[in-house]
C-alpha cells in the first residue's frame, strides 16, 4: 500500500464545476475567522499562504510512528504519535518542499473525523483505520503497540488524510488545513467550534427506528446496500483470516521435512546429497509464506477500509432519515396548530383537546382569552411555516448534495475494489509461481537421490 | 519352504533361478551351507549375488498380478467383520488356473504373515497394516479406515509377489487360490518340522543384535535401523500433519469462493470481477482436493508402510549363542537386507518425487485459473471507455 500515496495525489482546487450548496458555509467561515484570530502571532504572511494553499499541488504523508509516554489525569500512559508531513510542489515536475511537519496521535485523527461528520452530514466521510486489530489470525498480534499493527495503522492514517485531501469539498475545510499545519492548540480550536453540541445525539442510537411516513426510496435502498456491504465484507475478512491461518500451517510444517532430511542425509550414504538439497528447498518453501501473507494483509486492509466506508454511507442515510423525520414532525405540528387555530376561530371542536374538555366542564373562556390564544397560535403558525419552508429547503439541498457525493463515492468504490481484487489475483499468481519453482527444484533433488 | 516344480523354471530367467536357489538354500535349510557347495556355473561369492539382487524386476518377468478391493461388511451373530476381494491373474504353471478370485478377511492376512515368518525367519516379511487405529477417533469401520487398510493389504500381497523367494511360498499360493473351506482346512495343519527349526534360526538371527561381539555389519545394520526408524517415524508424523493442515485449508477454502459470489449479487459494476474471483477460488479449491487425494494415495501409505517395516526390524531379542548356525543366517539376511534397502530408497524417492510432481501440477492449475481471470479483466478494460478523472 506504499503506492497509495502518489496514486491518490490530487490537485487541490477551489470549488468544482457544479456549485454545490453548503448548508454550513456560514459556520465554516466563522470557524475560519476564529482560527485566523488564533494565528495572529504567527506573522503577516500566513493569510496569503492559506489562500494559496489550495491552489498548489500538495503531498501528504504520515511518515513515521513513535512511541511516547504521556501524562494524563491518572497515570503515565504509552501511546503512539505519528508524523504528518505536508509538501507542496511548485510545478508538475518540480521538487517538493516540506512546508509543514507535526506530530498527531490517533485520538486527534478521531477528533478531526468526528468534526467532519457533524459539519458535512451529507458527505460519505472517509473512515479511519481500525482502532483495535480485528480479523486477526494466529500469527498477528492483537496488541495496539505491536510494530506490525502500528505500521499498518500508519499507512491507514496516511490513506485517510489523502482521501480527505482528494475530496472536492472536504479538502477545503479549515479545520483540516489546521490539522496539517498547526500542531499546538488545534484541539482547542476544534472544540471551540462547538461541534459536539451540534452533533445529533439521536445518531448515536444506531438501532433506534424513526417512523418516517414518506421515506425516500433511494435512501432506503442505499441503507440496505450499506448493511449488505458491511455484512459481506466482514464475513469475507473472517474467512480470509482463517484461510491465511491454515495456509500458514501447511507451509510451515513442510519446514520440518527440511530438518529431518538434513539429519537423515548425515547417515544415508546413497541418498544423502539428494536429501540434503531437497531439505533446503523445503525450508525455502516454508519461509516463503511470510512475505505472501504480509502482502495479503495489505489487501485485507483495503477491504477493511470499505467495510468502514459502508458505515459512513449508512451514517448519511441515517442523517437523512432523521432530517425527514424532523420535517414530518414539524409538518405534523404545524398542521395540528393550524387546526387548533381554526377550531378556536370558528368555535367548532372537531378534535378532542384537553383544553376543550376543561372548557366544557368548567365553563367557557372569555372572548379576550380566546383572542389571545388565537394570536399566539397565529404567530406560532407563521413561525412554523417559515421553519418548515427552510427545513424543506435544507432537506432538498441535503438530498441533492448527498446524492452527488454518493455517486462520487460509488465510482471511487468500484474503482478501488476492482483494483484491489485484481491485485489479489496478482498476489495469487506470484504465490503459484514461487510454488512451481520450489517444487520443481525439490522434484529434481528427489529424482537424483 | 519354497518348492520349485520343474516346469515352473521355464518361465524364469536363468539369473532369477540362480538367485532363488541361493535363497532357498540359505533361508530354510538349517544345515550348514558351505559356500563351495554352490554349482560352478553360479557366481561363487555372496557379494555378486547381492549385486544381482539390486536389479529391479523387469516388467515382462512379472507373472503374478494381485489386486485387493471391494470391501464388504459381514454380520453374524457373534461378530461383524470386513472381507476383501483378492483377485489374482497369473501365467505360472503351478497355478491350476490363470485367474482367481477369493474373499479374505484381516485374520487370513495375519495367518499368511505368520506362516511366512515361520518358514523364512531370516527374510524381511512385509508388514501388515495395524490391527486397529489407536490414535484419533477413527471408527473401526469408517470409510477412510477401510480404504487405508485395503491399500495396505494390497501392498502387502504385492510385496510378497515381488519377493524372489516369498513369491513361491505354498501358503501364499493357498491364500490366493483356496476357497473358504479349503483355506480353513489348510490352516489347521500344524507347523512343519522345518519351520520349527526355522524358528530357532530366526531367534538366533534376531539375537545377533543383542550380542556384544557381533560382526561389524550387524552393528552397522543395527545403527541404520535405529536411525532409519527415527527418521521415518518423524517423516510419517510430518506427512500426516501436512495432510491435516491441507485438509483444514481445503475446508476453509470451500467457504471462500461462495462469499465472493454472494457479494457480486449486491453489486453492479463489480459483479463481473467478483464473480471471476469466486470461480477462481472454487477451481483452486478443487485443485486442493486433488492434491489431498494425491497425498493420501501416494505419499502417506508408502511412508507408513516403512514405519511398520522399521518397527518390525527393531524387534529384539532372545540372546542365543549358536554362532555357527548364525553364519548361514547372516548371508541370507544380509542379501535380503540389501534388497530391502534398495527398495526402500526407490520407494521413498518415488513417493516424494511423485508428491513434488503433484504439487507442481496443483500450482500450475491455480496459476492458469488466475491468469485467465486477469486476461479477462484486462479485456474488459480495453472495451470500457476511459472514466472521467475527478
């Protein structure tokens, strides 16, 4: 997956061809100002740099991982820090200049992603590599500090940043820019956006169903697809891990032949040489599996990315669902208020209301009281209508933008997965060729014995 | 004791006859064999006889073909047992017919082996498969167990047929030809005088390994047997383990292809590629199954037979001191020993070369599958219009 870096290099440009409405554009600008305010000390030049940032070609890499010990409230804790380097390239073939270099830990990546999820609810936000090692087979370690795991995570984090950087909308986000360029104080800036408050807590209740009367069929289908994708990829990864485990066993046991043949050749006068060299080939065979499975692990990581992407896809559907639900609730509320108003005005009671009942029981209210109530309701109705209008607009914008991003995502997914599957075939071919070579050599030795 | 009817000799080459005479004299005759009593037309030194032993039997000389197959279960009030069909085809004169078909059970094979050991105490008698499997949870009459046993019994009879002396054993002939009733009456005959003496010689021959002042070559033989036994046991364990691992790999692979097929059902653009991967994995899975069969047919039985051989050869020891009687036993044993070693080398060599060949074949099949998948994919790429780059 080292190839991922140059392959995903993208030219960062301002807005793409079709103007995409951005529901939170106002909020982003506010965030930008705050950030700039915090940067005042850094110098006059940085504002220009911010504007030009998006026009130049940039390369992002997570080039190193380092074990650190940090202080938290309770005790000393070990964690890993990752070096994020940003380079800008003046011309297409020119040299790259290191413009920024800072250390981030996994939790900061998480913070960035959570922020993006809240501010870009219509975007399928690229996923982070897994927090804990899953789908492991016996040779792999479940330990987060294990060097192989750290290495694969480093690659995954780099991939995440490249995905964000190559996204036409996400790449322009200020917080993302600061993540790459401002080490200290970044967390505070993110928290100051108040995005946690903005986050809809209902989204956390993944399985809660909201009864939407008129669900958008496309989103329902999409949600169903994302569920299927998650299920099938995790099943595939589980089986792959088991297959890898077994394959490892087959290859390694052949190594035992190597030892026995070699020992036997010491006393066998006639077959001695043949046995010895055959044994050597068995050792070669046994050790060849390590590289083979290491490559396969990278392939598994590619699939894992899409396993987590499926979750992100589902999240967009959920947000839409909630939006639709809120819209319907608001419409319902408005309708009922209108009805109440009408009843009060005309004096007819068509629907049961507690007020109506108490009025009947305890006497009618005065005309002044009734007038007051009608006035309040009319105000509420007017407000409600405005809100409903803007909610509708919001909804339509959301659907338009979300759908555009979903189309983009689908194409990306098909490209990436096709490439991954083909690379898997290439790996299998390489494995077969190695096998043919080793066994051909071994056969020669056996025949000469 | 081998008996050579006059007319049988016309079927054999002069060389083989010479060998058989030498074996016969060395094997069953308890009296001293004087080297010089050999006819002048025969090579006078045991060593040159041994050299001739090393020539492999030419195929056109083989005049006895045996197969063991068709296991059948028999249930009586007292027991349940399996019989096997033993089919013989021969052009030998001493056989009344050219084709025979009899049914035998394991007990009958045991009887035959016992008789051969009695009659030829200094020869290496082929091993029989174990009475019952101790390790694992193999049921006495499971299909795998019966098949493994059948193969081993087939090998046992063919080994006897290929042995220059044992092949002419009367008991062997009876075993191959007698119908049920005849066999039981033949079995009732007690051991002959010669075979009683044979037992003593055997005890003496085997006891050589326990005596301190034994000849160099027996020390050598003993060392060889010890090391060989160690190594062949290890190889047997390793081979069994490889079989087990491959079997489990095969079981997992059975699930692997179908998942990709399932996935392709919920995809549009990817359906093609996923379907291709699914069918590649299925084909590789089938190739794995063939590889497994190869192991269990070719390598495992060969290695295991030699494990049994090594157990038998390691047998000890009633200490005897009849050194003069030992002299003749040595010669015959030594010759058979050389023959056995040569066979062992050939068998091990072929078994492993064969396994290597099967593995090559396996990888070639898988390679072809994946390569054709890639070709198909690149053809698709060639046909598709280029995507718009974001």
